[in-house]
C-alpha cells in the first residue's frame, strides 16, 4: 500500500509541475516548438530544471549501494543502442508532439481539467499502444 501511495504522491507532484509550467497547454508547447515564428523559450527552462534534478538522481541511483525507499530496486533502462525501433518511435513522438502540442505525461496530467481534446488525445494514445502491442505480438508468433 505504501508503494502505491508513494507512486501516487510522486505522480501528483509531477502533474502539478506540468500544470504550473503550462506543459499541459498545447498552445504553449507549440509556441516553444515554433523556432521560426514567435518562439517561447520558457519551456526550455522547465526542461533544463528537470535535467538539473534528474541527472544527479540518476547518478546516485546507478551506485551499487543505492536503493529506493519503497521498492526492491531501481528500474533504469540499460539498453543504449540506437536502432530502428528507437529512431522510429522518436520520429513518431516528435511528429505527434509538433502537430498536437501534447505528449503523454502532460496529456494525462491535463485530464483533470476535463478538456475534451485531452481526453481524445489520451484515448487515441491508448488505442495506438494497443495496436502496437498487437502488432508486436503478431510478429513474435511463429
């Protein structure tokens, strides 16, 4: 139960941060991505702030003696290869982010506002994840 409560608290803090920084606002994100127009650099400061916090935390988590409070171990991705799947996924993510001004985290955080386009985005994202999982499962069958 404590693990669920800790995860929920972390999610709420993250979601509030996304809302305060306006990353849940597609217009704000699109203004950040519009380098040729009226560029809004404020989200670069938000992302930079995240890196300032995350970099030392990841370095600490990679130490052999480091252990999370409410789990058996950290789940840090170990794959470092840049392959077709990574490049394809990054391209799809980037195009979607550029067209819609949303990415998964802020879209989920923005659901609390009840805005219909966020619900549509999240439902489409979930459908895309299900299609992908089905495709991967079908490819792995003999």
